[in-house]
C-alpha cells in the first residue's frame, strides 16, 4: 500500500469535504489522516492509478454518479516522432516507449500531484524502477528523433542538481536511492535517453535539467522503460488516460527496434470489451436487480456501456484498469458501487458439514507420532532444491528430476526427487547441536517417468552419532513395520550413497519399497559431517489426483 496526500482546497473544487471523506471507505481505501489543510488516503495495491489526485476524484464522482465513464482512444492525436532503441540498451531495459501529451494543465498543485503520482507509481507498481521507470520532459525543448542507447561517460546537468556532472560522478555522489544499480554490470557505459542533440535522462536515475517541467509547461513528453513489457504498457495507459482526464491530447511516438528493424505504435487506449450478463451479478451477490439498475451500477463502477438489452451488456474496461482480468472483477466493482452495507444478509439453511482429516493425513500423523516416540524430530523442508545437494553430494545420477524453467537462484533449480539429501543438509546445519541426532521427514517427491511427472509420498529417517550404525535404523524400521502390521524383508544391495556391505534394499510384503544403510564417508565429507550416519528412505505410495 502507499499513502497519498490531497489538499482539501482542491477536493472542495469538486465536492463537499465531508462527502469526499465518507466515500473513501466506500471505495475500499483507508482514511489515514486529515487536518485543516490536507487529507491522507491509503491506496490499495490493486488500484495504482488512484495514486493520482485527479484519478481519485474521478473515481469518487463516478461512484456518486455525478460523472459518466468516457472513451479515451478519441483523444489520440497524430504521431509526434520516432524513438530508436539500441540492442545494447535492451540488454539492460528490454522495453521502452514514449508519447507526447499536449495542452496539459499543471498549474496550482497540478505539477506536484503529477510528480508524486509518477514517483509512487514507479516505487510500487514499478518495483522501485527495476520493473518500470518513467520520465517527464518539456516537449517544447526536445528535437526528435529520440534514442534509447548506451553512452560513454559524458557530462550533463542533472535535474535540480545545481551543476553539471559526468554520469559517473552523479552515480557516485547524487544517486541517493541507488537506482543506478541496474547498470552496475556494464561499468563505463550508461543507459540514456537523448534527442537529436542532447541527453534527456540517465535511465532510470534522473532527468536532465535542460528539459525540466514547471507549472506553466503545457506540452510534455513521457518516456517509459523497464524489464516487463506488460507493466511498461500498463503504465503508459495509466499515465496517458490520467492526462487525458485533465484535458490533454495524446500523441504517440513510433518505436523502432534497431536490432531487427521492427517498429510499433507506442500506445493504445481502446480498452477491452467484455460481455456481462446481469445474472452474473445478481446470482453472485444474492440480488435481483433489473437491467436499469445493473446498467447504473456498471456506470458507477467506471465501465463504459457500448450496447445493452434486458439481460446483458457489452462494456469497455477502461485502459487504466490493470487489475481487471475477468467478469468476476467487474461483478466485485458493481457490488462496491451497490454498497456492501446495502446488501441484506440471508440465512443459509441446509448447507452444513463437519470437517475431518482424510485417510492419508491421518496415516502421516500416526507415523509422525510413532517416530517421535522413537526419539526422532520431524523436519519440514522445501520441495525445491538443487542438483549439487540432490545428486552430486549424494553420489547419485539424476533419475529424471523436474527442472525450473527460469530459476532466479542456484539454491533452487529442481524439484526434489528424494527426502534424504535435504535431511543430510539438516544435519549439516545442526552440526553444533548435541549428539546423537535423529530426524525424519514425511513428504512428497517428484520425478519424470515416461514423459510425465509422477508424484510420490516418501518417508526418510537419518540418525547421526559416534555409536550409530546399521542396526539402530534397522530396529526402528522393524518397529515401524510391526506397528503397521507389515511384512519386512531386507536384501543386501549396493548404492553409492551407502557403505558397501552395510546397505540393504527394503521389501514390504514382497515389494521393493526403499533402501537403508550406513552413509558413505565420501557423502559425509560432502555435507561436512564428522559423525557416522545411518539412514533409510521408503516410498509409501504413488499419489494420483
């Protein structure tokens, strides 16, 4: 969440202050503070466009029914120019667009509201400019075409810095927020936005003072760049529609990718069309509203109605609504417009039941209780692990692990195929604790078999200590099988993870279910363990959902 401050005198240009305050909670937001001069509102993360004063006032007036939804694509004007993005720039910020806004009114507190809006938008929705960053420039001081590229260390005048500085100097001394961390990997080169003759911005750190914007500025350029294409486009739609609502016309910039010579139009404000049946609203909220009332609620929710009949309507989702994914979101907005306080509770009769544990959960609880009674402590490890721990440390081949498509860290690259490797890591982590140590885990493991992922429920135990040996774990396995009434048979086997001659396959009722033995000293060394370890792992069942 983020808080925004609205000046009361600006609110009172649109409505009575008390009416405004009463509507804040109706919209699902929180009134954080209020005094004689200002009101502070906490905006929920799903509505980033409401961080802007004019957008919030629009939403309140829509909710009250004093204004109607509008179309935004009619405010799109002619092309303003071209923007070229180099492959080097795209290696840091893959996506970038720009557009011009003309006849913008930034007088009074207008500029302050816009600057605060864009800063909070890029801090929250833009993840502190890592996902999305944007700049506002004086269009009248810009000469097209524009270029996103990498530059050598040059001099420019940072916004409100008071003096000229080289890129390297400002990054070192002026970048208090650390935004320049995104290009630490390309030392000596700096991502910039420039026009035909000058630097407009050190991306995403600071704009140039040469194209600064003031309260008298009427024409501005917005440039938006980031690592997420959808977020960049959504941000453009939010900003453009916000400026249209204060009287601006939007002029797209044609974006050119210099690497593959492709190009596209920078912005689209048409909005998505959705067909909504009124019964979708009535059945979910428990009402029986007629078409006229449903159409009114749709309008108060900010959706433009393109066509309608007695049972349904085709509506347009505003381009600034990044949080609307389907009909249920529209139904929720209609319920907010209706007023949750106005929904009469109804008693639900004949629908009740009693919760209970399923058979498998009861079985796991029973086994956990047994092993705790045998002196073991239960471990709960992540399903995700890595190849080094799972296979290299355990001297095992990969039996068909499930790999993550785009792992962000080497710690988690695959889904576990066994429980024992993580239990060995648990012993390593707790090496400073008193011996002996006895741990167990009951959990799911995964592997690819015949082109499909199979899921199994396994149980594994480890025991570490100077006097721990094969017979200790064997005795606990026998207690386990006696408790469950299972026929146990052990057959000598070989496995790299265990000491040869002290390893056995586990057969339950004549079916091979697992392996047990004393852990190979080489494996102990891989996990930095100093005491002998005996262990076993059993497959309980294959899980089919």
